[in-house]
């Protein structure tokens, strides 16, 4: 069983691409809606909440989890993979959603860390739009720089966007916000269009059209859901043992109010979704209460 985790609804954009690419796998989605958004929280708080949700997904039977939340992955993916997982769940795997993006841009596999035997590509500029927290971690800048120093990464935080999207703000409000962030980015770039843009937050694909309209024409927007899905297909080909329970079910869990969370979900997932609460007995077992 493959788990997909996000702070809220955003990861549904990734799940949608994963279920299309892997229709014969079973997925469990978990949104930590009770604590979303993560973007403006303290890093230790985000890490603690992320570990709690990893525990929930493992307890629900997931052997492999896609951390479909840039904010959570930027904060704690390496720490979790290097210190927590080997001690508490050495048989489980967690993959972060920004990793396939870094691989796609640099052409360097994640585990290689630095470029070996690759030729430097053309110098180019990539822009990243993300939550304030993801921007503060500098994860895209660091991870791309170690693999492809010829790629310049310019970041723009979009602090209001997740709240607006989760609050089902009307399109004109979203449009104004996106225009403002694109304008701020273009000012940093002295008006010169970047080669490509990463929407480095899983909520943003549902306003990808607004970003496309606001950016100079011809700027490529790299699709995080599609790139993550392609990467997972390859991962499972290389590691067939990491998800050995095949099936075709998709279940949706939330730490928030299932009825409220379900109401907004279809615009992220593309079809109606029925969320359920994380079972009480599982929560009690995990918190020891
Ligand atoms: N969707 C999440 C991301 O990819 C974060 C949203 C939030 O909780 O702030 O960064």
C-alpha cells in the first residue's frame, strides 16, 4: 500500500497523477487538515506533525509513503530518512515530492548527491514559487546547486496562496494574488523571463493556469504531479519489493473534519472524494492515551 501525505488538500493533485500512472496500485491519502497550513509554522512543529502522520500511514498499512508536501519534505525529509526511519521503521520508505523535481532539472539521481560523469548543461535560470517555509529552507537552491551549479534558482514565496486556495477564494482573488507574486519574481529577475518555473507547493497546480497567464509567454511550468508520478513508476520498477500489496483501492483520511474536507477535495482531485476520519483507536494507540 502506498501512502500519500500532505498538510491538507494539495497532495490530491499529486495523488491524481499517481493513480493515473499506476492504476493497479492501492493508495491511502492522508491530509493533516487539522493542522494545515504548515507553511508558516515553526520547523520543529512541522517535523513533529510530519512524523505523527507518517506513523498514521504506517499504522494504516503503508510500506511506502510519498511526502506530497513540499513544506514538510523541505523541513524534514533528510532528517527523517537519516535518523528517524532507520531506528523506528527500517522496513518502510518515505520519498519526498521535491526530489523528483531536482532530479528532473539537474539530470542527477538523488542518491548521487553530486554530479558524477554528467556534463554541465547550459546556464539557465529556474524560478520556484513555494510557501514561505519552503523558500526559507532554501532546499531547491541547495539541492540543485550541488548537482547543477550552472542552474540559477530564484525563489518567490507566496505566503497567502495556500490559505486562499484552502478557503475556496474566488478566482479573481486568486488571480490578483498570483499576479502579485509573479510581479515580485520578475522584479528579482530584472524582467528577464526564467527558462522554467517550478510550482513548489502541491496546492498550486490548481492555479497553474493563473501562473501561466501572469508569466511571460513561453515560460515552461514544470508539473510536479506528473514528474513525481513518472519518478514513482521508475522507483517501483527498480524496487518492486517496496510495495508488494497490489490492488486498485484509494482511501482518503483526514485529521480534520471529513465532511468539510471532502467538500473542497474534488477541485484538487478532479472527481468527488469522500474523506474519513483517522480511526480513534489508531489515534489512541499512537498517542498512547
Ligand atoms: N501543499 C504544501 C506544499 O506542498 C503546503 C501547504 C501548507 O500547508 O502550507 O508545500
